[in-house]
C-alpha cells in the first residue's frame, strides 16, 4: 500500500450552534478542508455520524452531504461506529487512497445534538440495547462502573480523575473553537451535580454540535500542496465486546490497546515517540484508561500521571491540547476527525498558544461506546 | 385427599407508617400512640408499599416461587394457573401468562385472571382446587396478589397495601393441608367498586359494614360450619378477610371465635389490607406455624359482594416441607425500608415526572 | 420496546435461559450462534443460577427516558457461578450497603413500559441476598 497524506483540514466551532443545521455544519467544515487542500479534485467521501436518525430524523447522509457540498456525483458513504464514527471514516478514506483506488478522498464527521432529541437515550444505543440499555444503564453509568473498578484495582483517587477535566479546560482556553472555555478546579468537578456515581457533571463531555473534515491524498497530490506535509504513518483498529459486563477486564480498554499495537507496528513507533496525543475523554476516567492502554503510562498509573501534570502541555506527553472531548466538545460523529485535525494542526506548527514545540509525531485515539470499538491513527510531519 | 401441596407468600420491603399518612392530612390527633407508633381507627401501625418496579404480577411470581419450592414439583406439571387481583397491571391481557412464563409453567396450562375485589385470590383457590378434585389435572396453582390504591386523604389510604400468597393444589400424600369443605355466598351488594379508567376506587362508607362485609362473612361462615358439622371452638385457627383491625375481630366475636384463634393469621396491623392477598396471606402465616391435625377456617370477603369459605386441616406433611422457603414472619421482621409520604406518593404514582 | 422484540427475549428476561458451548464449555448469556471463545456453533441449554456476586456498580442520577421516576437507582454488574456476568438494577437497597462481592439474588420486576398505551416490560433485577 502506498503512503497517504493529509493535505487539508477544516472544522466548525463546537458548541450549541442553534443556527446551524446538520447539513450546514458538515458543509462548512468540508468546504474549508477542500480550500485548505486547494487540490481541485475529489474522488470519494466518508462521513462519520453516530445517530443522525435519532438526533434529527435524518438518514442517508451520503447523498444529503454530497449534494449540499456541491460534490454530486462523488461516491459517499456514512460510517458508523458510535463515538468512533469519525475515526472509522478516516480509516476508510485512508484505505481508499492507500490502495491506489483513489487519489483524493474527504473524510469527516458531523453530529447535530442540540435540536432537543432524547440525547441520553440516543447515546445509550451505543450500548447493548437488550442487555444493558434495557436495564436503565446510561453511558455515564457504564463509565462510572469502570471508574469504580479502576479505583478498586489501582487505588485511583477521585481527585486524580477530576484532574483530567481541569487540564482539558485549561487547554481549551487557548482553543477559540472549543465549546467550553472556562477554567475549573478539582473542587468544582468533585462537587458538581452527580450524574452516575462516582461521576459528576464535570466529569462528562458536553452535548455539542459540530463538524470536521480532512482531505487525504496520494503523494502525487500531496506534493502539489504548499502546506507543511503530514503523512499518515500508521493506523490500527480493533473491536471488543459490546457489553461492558462481557469484557475480560473492566478497568482497561483492550480494544484501544490492540488498535494502538497495530498503529505502532505499522508506523515503527513506540509510545515514547509520540509527542502530542488526542485521546477519547468522553468521561474523565476514559482519558486515564486510554493513556494506560496507549502505553503512555504504566497500567494503573493513569490517575497519578494526570494529577502530576505528566499529560499537561508542559509534561512529557501532552494529551488533549485541543481541550479534549471534555472542553473542546463532543459532537459524537465529528470527534474522531476533530482529534486528527488537532494533531495535524500541531504537526503543521499552527496551534498558536497551545503549540507543542517541535512536535513531529502525533497520535489520535477514537473510541466507541464503552470501548467496544477503537481506532488509533499516528501521523508524522514529513 | 385433596388440598394444598405447596404455599408461599410475599411482602415488599417498603413500609409507610400510618402516622406519616395521618400527618399529611393534619389528622395526627386521631388515635393514640401505642407501642410502636400512632394508630387510628383502623388499628394499623404501618402498611406495605410496593416498590416502583413491583406490581401484582411480580408479587404473584415471588409468592408462587415459594409455593412451587415447598411443593417440590416440576413447574410443567401444573395444569392451571389462576391469578386473582384487583390491580392487574393490564386491563386486557392476563397477568397469568406472564406469571406462567416466569415460573416455567406451560405451555400445556390453563390460565385465567380473576377479579372480585378482595376475594379474587380465594376464587382462584376455589377453582384450582376444583380442577384437581375433578381429576382434570395433577396440580393447579392459585395466587392472590395486589398493589391496591387508596385515594389521597381517603380512609382507604391508611390501609390499602401490597402483598400476595400462592397455593399449589394437588392430591394424595403430598397434601400438607387438606381442604375438607368449601362454600361460597354471593349477592349484588355495591359497597365498593372502581369504574373503568378511574385511578382510585370508590366506596359507600358505613354501608361497607353490616350489609356488606358482615352479611357475607358471617353468612358464609355459618353455612360452612353447618356443612362441616363443626362449631367455632373446634378450630385451631381462623382467618377472615382483614380490611382493617376491627372487622375481623367483630366477625370472630359474632361467630363465637376467640382472638387467640385469630392470632396466627392476623397480619393486618403490620401489613395493611393486601386485598386479594389478605386472607390468603393469613392462611400462609397460619401454615407457617400450624401443627399436624390443626383445623383451620378461612372466610374471605370481596366487595360487590361475596365470600369464599374453606375448612382445612393441616397434615403430617406440613412440618417437613415448610422449611423449603422463607416464612412470612421472617419477611415481616426482616429488612424493611420506611418511606416518607412524598416517597410513598412517588412510588404509588400519585404524581408523575413529565416526559 | 415493541411487542415482538420484547417477546423474543422472554426466556432470557424471565427465566435466565442461557447456552453452553459444547466444545469449550463457555456459557453464553444471552444465547448466541457463535461461541465468543472458540467460534464453535454447537450449544446446549443451561439455566443460570439465581444468586451471584456484585462486581461493580453505580447510582444513576440522570436517567434515560422511561426511567426518570426511579432516580436515583443502582445499576451493577453481577457475576454468576456459571462464569457469566450481567448488567442489572440492584433494588430495595441503600447504596451504602453495597460492596465488591456483595451476594445478590435475582427477582422478577417491572422494568418499564413501551409508553402509556404500550406493553409492560418485565425482567431480572437483583436484591441483596439476606
């Protein structure tokens, strides 16, 4: 398979975007990505979106978004893997270019969540509907059970978990497009309204609208770009059981570890080579478990590492410089693409005040449901 | 020999004190403080409250599980399953089919729901027994279970409660309590009723006494005593329907029974009026303690009106089988959760969350 | 949940009916066509035990539609002796009574309803085995 490059990137602000519809959001991000790519050619499109049917009653995004982007008759498919839809769309686009089948493919994601649907219920469809959702468990509930198991197994403390949210909010202050741009403290996290014990409101990513798009291209087209060249160095993906109760270890993210292993092998990189990472902090505890699964810290050390500043912008492994899902926002289907957008921005040296100096190798980890699916993408500055 | 080959009873864990309800309506001054708490004219201290996730079906299943455990039979041998209640969860769709599937009974089983106010449980018992007596089937299961409702501020709110009992009927050596005689009286007496679509029942106040409860309970008891050739002192235990403390005590007195004979099955002060579960649960409580040879009289009452009477005798088989499931007393004295009126109202759906 | 989908699951919801892989003996609940351990396709019926141990739990304060009246309620993961774990509510309990390994017993309870005029949903929940 041949090399694939990211030559264009576009993103909308994330937040409660009352005046933008689902199609408005995607088109805004996609046309910015195409402008950034400045390539005048598009062979295919992949759009990640978890549940446009439940959120806005709209399916068939493939046709809708190709139409409204003005891209008809370009082939388009919607990719769904719950919260890993965006990563899945990018992965599909990668293979289409890497295989030689296409030269330039757009991969993006979008979610419109604030048009007043039953958000908790829609998100719960990422769980086992018959054997988890039927019993009244919610997503915060599943992660809360994982948090309790992690605290028991490793002695992870409540304030260590809260430190993740505090750090990500700090980072978002430097990201103009982030949903939540407000400084918070550990005390505020720990005294915010309970959602699913032991998780509280400020442990949970917000409900956001947003879209993001990336343009992937072959080397021939990448060479025409005037932008700093970013190559997809390695990709990996894996599944795990859908139900949390069927996992072998409730306190770890096996699918993430497996996807990461593949990405590291494909890119000939190790965890310590990664200089900046975007991980899937749908809940604070998810970031703690993700950095363990990605090999950035030892198993069970995610809590102390987060509290100790190891994942801050100044630390050895800066995680979620964008603000993460927690503060940047989590329009579900867009998240996987937005994580890659932040890595591309960092590698290009365009992250402004949140720039990690000299970052040449970055990693984006996207995850679905309670860890039933995961993608890991490693990108490098050429 | 025909009769009960297995029995069981179930009460929910939740309780509300009568004083808590009285305080809600500014009636703290009614009644006197006695022992465990304030009672009022009903004589009750507290009543049972079903969990939000409990209903006549779930209660029936719990009681019937115990009955099947004591009977020690494969559920597929049960040829009929009858559930009597006045709080069947569906208006149309039998409670009995859910109960049958939950217990592993069927598919070769006759199922029907009964309704006759508070005597729907004993109706189920009468019909189950009859099928076995007629030789139609080996075993038949009868259940009386309710999660009855009382309108806010109505006297029934002090007493309407939740619980159930179940009896497996069969024949031969397995019988732990023989049924010697049955008798039923019925008339159209409109003392208590609920119209379709209404949330709470209505009643005719003092008319529910002599012309209704006493006429049928006493009338049925006198008839069955004559039928069986027995007199009140011949019985070791007597169970009447218990809508409150006073009515069964007065009925006992009129018929020549002592309060000692009432004692084993007299649950109302602790659990309230469990409607279709009331006299069946009283019988279950008696069976938890009865000795071989004990004679038992059971007379239920259902508004509308009617009474089912049973003359029973405990056998040698009772003692050995009794321990296969928890006694009702152990449930009554076990873990209990007391609710405030606000929690009680939420549990009973007296208000609703929007959306 | 509409009637046909609900009815299919009755053996699992009411009676805890599971299957055991004839090749590697792993028990699957709910029953499945392909064993997750050995990809075997031959199974035999087995009924799960009524009692198990609590593995982890949470108290739900923000509930999905249909569960709002019940908040706060406990949801946990229970491990059964057959090596199967299930997700279910733990009821009639104060959360402070729960610990890792608490013994719990299965009961049939009403889980909800399709809507005001729809079918009622019954299924398994757990209480502390006292």
